[in-house]
């Protein structure tokens, strides 16, 4: 049954990708309510590490760490240490199957006070999948997987403000060359880039030893559309995402700190319009074989146009299918998160967070908790997710584990001294 559930997920994705009937009319979904934005390779927007996972899946405006690559690479140049490396692991969607996993490797090197470089490798495995023909006969057992490799360069423009550019290569092999709807499939390939900014300013507040204000902005996964077949006209947008965050950290004394951060996310991808249908609910097409749009805008546009159009193309679907303002639906497409992190002597960390996505736009709503222990040059972090919309939610009880190493110097003697001081 678990394998069948996984195959159902893949089959749904294949249907959306390869058939002409992929045009979705939101007025025909679940009582005329849903209008979720779909993209290729959504694994790119999963929070891969435990620190962010413990604070509501946020990291755009938190303090710099080894895993900044996943949220805002511009933070790297603000790291206090010289270089670090981290590995993270998360069993994913365990409510559905037991062999979907997300693995993440990242690292950075601060070359000067003004420059830093970083890298990451993100690997997503969907486990063993049984592919069958139309008669249910077994064709093969495959292990669909996806990965992304990226590098970054960040630089301070002034002492408090930095910028980073992150090119990325994306590979997605979901079908293992199987035929879907009579068409041969292949792995999807894409190139993308992130553009990010970070601001960090220390200042004095009466009654506190020190305070820090942080702000971040990152536009991620700007790249070409992805296709899983050379013969299909269907090409899907990457999950281009706008992430904005604001954080405030208070140092009560030498040992105790508390950081509170808020973040907002919006996919810069066109929203499905409302299409005209006949009495049987089938979508109507004009003389040029294009679906007739009743409300909203044509989603079959270029990537730059799609990014701009995403701010005003919502068809204005209300919570019960009634007409509503475009602004109201556009606001519903913004997911937000709040998170907090308490640290004692920068050795012990406790975290909590909340993530909210509109129930008509994806319905991810969950609480997170996490903890971390730092010893000498390495840190162990763990995070746990509680869904607030039912324990049967696929994300319920998600765990993340991270092991990271942070070094103040390449020099062996200095590394030993660093460990003794801590």
C-alpha cells in the first residue's frame, strides 16, 4: 500500500507534465475551492537542515551559519569563523512511505573580511518504485531521484550589507525512461541562480548587553523551465521563490541570547486561471486550440514575464468558489513563518517556530521545535515537526538531523587551541 501511495504521487505528477489535459480549472477542484500553484522540482524549497527546521523552516534573516546556502547565501561573509561544513538528513513524508529521504551537504570558506564562497549538494530520493503497464504487469523497479549542486560568492558592499550570487545545476529523474501516455520520458535538466541580500547591524539598547538587527532578501531558483520529455510541448516552471525576513537578537548578558525572526515567502510562478467549461465540466478551447480563460491570465509565458505576472495574475477565487478580489487571492499566496532561538554561551540551543500556508494554496501549517549542542568545533542539531491540521498530514512527525563543523582557522594548532578554549 505504501508503494502504491508513492506511485500515485508520481502518476499524478506525470499526468500534469505530459498530457494536454494538464490544464487545471480550479473551479473543478474540491468543491470549487483550491488553486494551488504547482512547479517542477519542489524539493528545492524544502528546508533541509535542523536549525531552520526547528524555527518554522526559516533562515533568510537568522544569524549566519554553515547552512546559509539554503536560505540566504549573502550571510556567509558575516560568519565569524573561517570555514565550515555540514551534513543533514531528513526522512520525508513518512506518513506515506518509509524510504523517501532528503540529504544535504553544504560548506563555506570566508576568504577575507569582505568575501566568502560556499557550496551545497541537495539529494532527494523517492525510494524504490514499481513501474507497471496498463494491465498491472511489473515492468521494472526503479529509484527515482533528484539533486541540485550550487556554488555561491558573497561580498560585503559595506560593513553592514552584503550581496551574493548563486548559480545552480538541477537534475530530476522521476521516470527512469518509462513511457507515460505513450511518450518516452527522460531526466529533467535545468540551470538556475539565486540573488540574495543580507543586512546586519549591532546597536546598544538600555538594559541589554548587545542587540543585533538583521534583514534578508533572496530570490531563488530563477532559471529555465523543465521538461521530462523532448517531444512534449509542456515545460514546467522551477519553484522560483521570493523570501524576505527580519530578525532581532537580544543579548541579556555574556551567556544568554534570544533571537526572534519573521519571514514571508511567495512563489514567483503564474497562478492557474479559471477556464471556461461546458455542461460536462470539460474545458473549452478556442479556434487556435487554446483554453478559454474566464478569469486570471495565461500561465504559458516566459520565465521573466511569469515572475512579474505572479504578483497580479490570481483569478480571484473566494474560499467557497465565489468571486473575490485579485488582491485577496494574491495575499493568500504568501506563506509566513515565525521562529525563536535561545542560546546559552553559544553552546546549547533551544528553538521553536510556526509555519503557515493558506489552506487553499497548499495547506502546510505546522509547529516546529528543535535543539542543538555545540562541543569544540562540531555541532549536533535536531528538529521535529508537529502539523496543526491533523496528525494524518503527510508532513506530521517529520524529523531532521544535522551535524556541522565550524573552524576558526586552517592551522591545525589553532584548531586545537579553538577546541581547548571551548
